[in-house]
C-alpha cells in the first residue's frame, strides 16, 4: 500500500506540481488549499505525512502545524515557504519550533522534495516540539 501524503498550499500550481512529483514517485497524494481544509481532510482520513505552506488565507501554516502537533503528536510534518529571504528563513525556523520536522525553501527541486519526503517517512523520530 503506498504511503499517503497531504499537501496544503494556497497556490494551485504548487499543489499540482508537488502532487504530480509525489504521485509519479508512487505516493498517494491529497491536496488542500489552506490549513482549515487540510485539518478537516486529515481528521477524516489521516495520511502518513503532511507538507504545508506557511503563508495561506483562512488558516496559515504555523497555526496549522501547531494544531496538528497538538492533536497528532507523532505526525510527520514538512513546512515549505517561498517568502522573502530574511522573513522566510525566520518563518521556517518558527515552523520547526511549532513542530515541523523538516523544511523546504521554495523554489525547491524535484530531487530535494523527494529526498526530504523519503528521509522523513523512513525516519522513526519523535516530534521536536
């Protein structure tokens, strides 16, 4: 049975590209346009991993990560962001403090995405938060 991943990002093009890359690699992928919808989907049908953007309408990524970590302490989460250079780096640092186990800086390569996903899914590490 393929491992399942939920991708949360408000940009449809990002969701599509990440979904295509992961699906081609053999993962089962579901997408959501914001954290609020992502939480609803995950609560109904949990996945093995969540990849979430930081800056989104309705419910942004840091709040999403915090809520997921509170409800599902062992969940594997990757945060991604393409924000401004200094702001983006600090928000990805905050994402790790809130419970993301890995981060990806947009734009990232196909290989960087796959390696990060593969390493995290293979790891048996407890949450950092």
